[in-house]
């Protein structure tokens, strides 16, 4: 987490990074989304800007997966659950 006055100090990705909010607080940068199986094997990975909704990348990361999908509360929504259910039964 950071204080807003520190944003100007970030020079490397200044033109790309974005401010985002999590359940814990505000941050500046990027988000790393990982999908692992029950053996801790990496199945999918993607990076998004800090201001991108977490739920946007789940359908893309879940392609070809079978079984239950467990995620943090930043990924939960009723429309997403319905969409994934329809795709899994198609």
C-alpha cells in the first residue's frame, strides 16, 4: 500500500501503471493473476493494470479448466458465476 504523495516517485512504469483498489486498500502498479491446481502447478497467468476489474480476466484464464474454481473475494460476482457455469456445461 502507499500514500498518494508517493506516486510521483515511481518512474519506471510511470506511463503505464495505474492506481487501483483492493479489499485491503489502494495501490499503484499492476496485478498478477495466477491459476493453480491442487498440486500447486501453474495453469494460467496474466498481468493487468491496477485499475482493471479482477473479474474481467477470469473467463480467459479458466478456458479448458474443469472442476471447481476457488478465488478471492475480488473475483466473485453472480453474473461471472452464471457465465462460467454455462460455459462448463456447454
